[in-house]
C-alpha cells in the first residue's frame, strides 16, 4: 500500500517542482507524479497544500535539559 503526498513544493539538490505528488512505498520514494495524475485506490493521501517537502532532510537540532546531556556520544545520557 502506498502513501501519497499531494500538492507538494518538492525541493532536492537537483529538482524543484511545484504542485507535485510523491508516491512513498515501504519508506522510500517510488515515483514523483504531476499533480493531476490519477492516484490508485486504497492508498493513504496527505495534502501538503503547497508546503515544502524536502526528501532526505533530517533536522538534528536538539537541546538538553533537566541535567541530561543529549549531544554527547554516550547513549546513557538520554536513556
């Protein structure tokens, strides 16, 4: 079963598309479709409503607190 993100402003290092549809399957992008392409029945659809979709971008920004160090290399600091 696929998941579709429709009406997305897709940005990646080599592609920028407006009003695109991304088909995701098993955690990976299967294909990029035009906004008016018919979608198969049974998939889950999320409407991005023109918002940015940036595949592969991981926001690693975090803060520690309450006496815990979350930026070190020792996982015991956060578990």
